[in-house]
C-alpha cells in the first residue's frame, strides 16, 4: 500500500471514528429498530469509505456523512417499501431534517452525560450501564449489585436524577441550556 493510501485510510478512520456515534444516532432516529440501523450503518460506512477523498474538508465530514446516511436510509426504505411499518420518504425527509438541526444539541448532551457518568464511581457506572445494555435482565443486575429488584430500581431512579441534574448543570455552564 502506498504511503498516500495509508495516510488517506488513517484520515478516514480518524474522521469516521470521531463521528460514528453521531451518524449512528442520526440513522437510529430514522429507522424503526436498532437492527435496521446497524444494517444501514454497514452500508453507510462502505459508501463513506468508497467515496472518501483526501481533499474532503474535515469540518464538513459529519455533514457529508449525514447526507450519505440519509440516502442510505432512503435506499433501505425503498427496498423495504412493501412493509407497512416503514415510514414514507416524505416523513423520513422531515425527520432527517429535524435530526440534522438537533445534532449539535444532542452531541452536547451526550458529551455532558458522558462527563457525568465519569463522575460516578466505577461500581455505580457499571451498574447503570448494565441496566441499559441490550437484552438486560434487571433481576440479574440487581442481584450483582446486592439489592432486591425494587431496591435496585429505587437506586437507579435516584442515580438517573443525579445524572440529569449533573447534565443540566454542565450544559448551563457551557451556555447551551
């Protein structure tokens, strides 16, 4: 592989890795299930790589990636068009436009929440994350925490309130709320 190709590959990976959570969240908001979003994200990643050009402006990568993701979702909708549970293209366009507008605010909220999660002890953080992991059995997480299911739900509720308050304070301090 030529040095130019390696540099371009590394640049793409850096940009894609930095923006992947936002792109995935954007796609997830437009599709009915996580599995559908995961399937579409594979296509998005491939298209982004195939069409990536070293001259692409790094600041415009996210906007460009959202456009690619929008077209990939539209393609998925076209392919699944016979399914009654799929949104129409016009509804998807409205959702995509609103999602694009909200992305900066949502990214700030994700960053603030990540910061607040870091303020929890490692044990608290592991139980919060375990409670929201896919296919979680709350009874198992409660047992691991040494609490009954009811006590765990009460603890989780109090911890969520702490995280909400921390996130709000963080956004207010940054002038975003």
